[in-house]
C-alpha cells in the first residue's frame, strides 16, 4: 500500500488528486492538504473585483467531492515540508508521512517587497478571492467618487494576463455606469512592451493589446520598476533598454491594482535541495525534484527561468493548460515508479489563455509556452468573453463532480479551433 500526498488544492492540486486516484490500486491512499476547505476559480477574480461575480459564484467546498472520490482531505495547512523525513508538519501540530509528495501549493504574494504595496495598504488585489471581495467594496467607493486608475504588474511579476483583464473589465464597467470619462487609466508594467506577458509575446499579442488599449484610451508605461505606492500616487522608474534609468514617473491614482511578484510559500522556503533561493520547487523534465526523488512539483510553485533577459525582471507565467500537462505527466510518472519503472512522461507545457475584456477579449495559444514554438497563435473578439464564461462553468463542474479529464485540452482547445491550427502545422511539417 502506497500513500501519496498532494500539497495544495488549486487549479493544479485538485486535478492532480483526481488523476492520480484513477491510477492507484484499491489499497493505495491519497491525501490532499490545503490551507482552506474550498476551491476558488482564480481566473474569475477580476469579475469579482467589479461586482460581476460573488465569492459563492466561483467557490466549491471540497470535502464532499474528495470524499466521493475516496480522497482524504486535511484543510489545516502545512507549516513545514520535511523531505528528508518524508513528512509534512501541519498547522494543527500533527505530522503526515508520505511515500510520494506532489507540491502544488501556488505562490506566496510578495507585497512586502515594495513600500505601500498590499490590499491592507495603498493597493487592491485580485490574486485571491478574499482580496477580490475586498476590492469590490473599494471599487464601489471609487465609482461613487471616480478619478485616476492605475493597473499593471510590478518587477518580478510572472502573471500578467489578469492585469490586462482587470484594466479592460474596469473600462467596460465604467462605460456601463457612464462614468468612464471621469477615469483616466494608466497601465504600468515591468514588461518590455505591451503584450510581452512574460513569454516574449504570443502571436500578435503586442499589436492586439496595444490596439485594445488605444481604443479604450488607456495610456501605458513599460519597462517600469515600481518604487513605492502612496495613497494617491504610484512612483515608478522607467528603465531603458541599456538598463539605465530613463525617466521617473509619479502617476496620480485614486485606485491602484498591480500584480505582485511571487515566491514559494513559507513551508517550502529554505528547504535544502528542494527549492531555489526564491522558494520555488526545483523540478526536472519529469516534474521530479533532482534531490528528493519521491517529490514532484507542479504549477505556479515550480522554478522556471525567464524566457529572455529584459531591462526590468519579469517571470514566466504558469498557465492552466501548462499546469494541466504537468499534472498528467506527474500522475503517470508516479505510476511508473510504483510499477518499478523510471519516469518517462514529459509535460508539453502548452499554454492557452482566455483574456476577458468584459465585452470582448483576446485569446492566445502557445505550443509550447516557451519559444521557439510549433504553434504561435492569437485572436480576439466577443467570442473570447463567451468562451471564458463557458470555461469557468465547465471547470467548476469538474471540481464539483470529481472529473479527471483534462479540461483545457478537451474543452478549451476544441472551443478555440486549435485542432485546425495543429492540423495545419502538421501539414506544413509534412510537406
């Protein structure tokens, strides 16, 4: 009998538990450890922040679906990962031992790295549903007394899509309220250009997103190193391509939402051989830790180097489809180890993003996510908004029903018609 522990119950951890359960024998055990008793669909947080969704709309209590699948669940959180002892010290004082561990924790949000940067201070956040709920209250206050709005992502950030979404959704909501003319919007980002996304761009994301911002009268500052946040202003230094300071900006703001840099959670930080100095889990091409060979890492918590050097540091996003391929590879690699074989499965690290703009949107597909790519495609239109609404419902249903099928591959790719793109790529390759 083997015991597998999945640390984390988010977009990576839940599918990991479901897929792994399907590959285990009747006497094998799987336990999920989380610091919360529910799942929330993070991609919907921009909607929550402007009141288009409530907390309950995007949350699923996890005890029942896990119980139906025969998966043990502990929602007390982890205080320390102890790979030398094959154990987790949990926050309730208990210890949980494992034969194999899959780390799927997501990140810690590094608000403390910049002065005045936090939901409790001078900014709002959409990184967690609790943040988004509080942001919605401040959004209503802002709309009653509108003024300049700043949106963007700071240095070291690796998740840029939600910033673009919030800027565009805010624009759409302000237009519906007929107060858009009272709100100058500035997008401040560490990216070297609009649409870089930490990926060197995908298809024509640069042109699509610049055009969308021009249409909506959103100004932008790129290569921005954010220095500090004040109640009514953001201080940022624009860095030139030569790495030298180019200009200092003090941008007035009545409301600010910028995405932070990430780091590994405290339970992981400083664990020798397991994580890098930033606290991200080290993993080989099979998602396996090189030092602790019975530990795997998936999702936002793993270490991935930047795709290229940029004047201001930016990270690489770990998108849902990319995470899904990590999950499937990891589940089969653990099964191989249980059968006395060596891991052979490698995730494709493909990326698919549906960036909703409130009444339209931009979608992109990168196969693989990190260039050079076999498929490098982007498109836009109202269909993207409708697609994301449908995808939200489908993923929440997957969590509730304990469905182990790969959602991004079987639903989202069909929805976007990427099979046609893949077929065209194969035909070109075969010529």
